[in-house]
C-alpha cells in the first residue's frame, strides 16, 4: 500500500502485514473500528444498490470464479479500504499467489502465470487503476507468463466483487490485485529459485509503478537491464548437472532479453524461468549459439557460450 505525494521522489509506503501478522497500526485499527467497518461496508452495499437502480452502474457476470472469503477476513479487507480512504492513500496494491483445486495436491495443476485484477469499468476508481495496471503489466509480462486460465488470459481483468479492489464501489484510490503465479509452479517450488523469483517480481512491480508515477525516474532506475538478475557474471559452464540455479536463472533471463526464450513454438507458460537447464533452455541455447556463431556446444553453456554471455550481459551501461 503506497501513498505517493505530488513529488514523485517522496514516497510513503505502508504495509498491512508482516510475515506473521497484521502490522500494529492495522491490528489496532481493526480492533477500535470493527463496528464502524461493518456499518461502512453495509452503507457502500446499499449505495451501490441505489446506483444500479438509477442505471449508474450495471452488474456484470464475473469472468472468474473466486472462493468466498471468511467473514472476519472480509471485514478486515474492507477495513483496509476504509483506512485507505481516510488516509488519502493514492494507490493500494494487494499481492497474492494463486492455487487451483486438484485431486492430488503434490502434482502441479494445469494453469500457470500471473494476472492483475482491476475494478469494473463503471466504478469510480477504474480509470486510474487501469492506467497503473497497464504499466505494471508490461513490466511483469516481459519476463513472466500471463495466466492461461480462461477469463484471465488478457492479463488485466475487470471485477466488481473483489473486496481488495473496492467491491461496492467503495475505494477512492487506484486499487489493484496482482496474482503473481500459481503456488505449484516450478519457480516457486524450488526454495533457491523462489528467492530469486520473488525479488524479481517485487522489482518488476516497483518499476511498473514508477513507470506510471515517474517515467524518467523509472528509466534511471532500470538502466540497461530492467531486472535485478542482470548484469550477471557466469564463472562456470552449464551442462545440466549440478548447475547453480542462480546461474541458470540468469541464463534464462538473458535469453529472454536476447529474444530466444521461450523457444519458437513454445510459450512462456510452458517455459518459465525455472533455474534448471531443461529442454526449453537447451533449445533456446542452441538458437543463441547459432545467432552468435558458437559451434560444438549444442544445448550446453560451454566456454564459448559463457564468454559471449559475459561479454553482453555481465556489465551494465550507465
């Protein structure tokens, strides 16, 4: 949750959660304002009902089914919205990770990728939210697959019922909900890759927000490589055996920037950045090697490939 002043360089951010609990400010707010939040929630629902009657806002069929939220959690989410209005917050960002029901939870599900939810087009904060969502989406989509779940494939989805983005037309601020990935995706399952991936998406989100609020500042911040992973210095060959996940993750990021990953005919949903030298990466490496006239290293990053990668991607031009 960020409050952006008129001067883009002055940013006050407020997080609602720590790793284990609500922050003291929000815990105290929920405790002292619980009944007020409940009444505020009801008042917004009644107001929306009147707008529907007046043809100000028309209800729409939601594109994706969402689980019903626990009532106490729902009140707290409404409380965040109420607090944001009271404190003149400019933008509210909720970050989630997705899941999909399946019989065997130890097996990966069918769907992958990220999506961004924004308020329905007839809500008062819709236009501003969409503008911010577009810049964040462009940054995330450069390196990460967009959700292939039906209803989410556009990447930016309008919703009227999600509390986090202001159900009942209740939030003044631009409010977006980012579903970064499904929890069974390989970049989240491997702890070493997960750490790299989480830092990446946090940085990409930050640059996307900066693109909206301070485009010139975003250019300075992103510099040559708009990713935390690059520049990167590879010191070891990559053969598929005992490779460093960080080395391979950086390789996959470089191959994306080089325009050869994912390989032709495959999507980024089929070929995410996994930190492993699998078939997608080997195929992309072969294309990279052909592009730079590297012979006799098919599908592995041998000395010539490593030298070329370091020459192009180990230094940042300021």
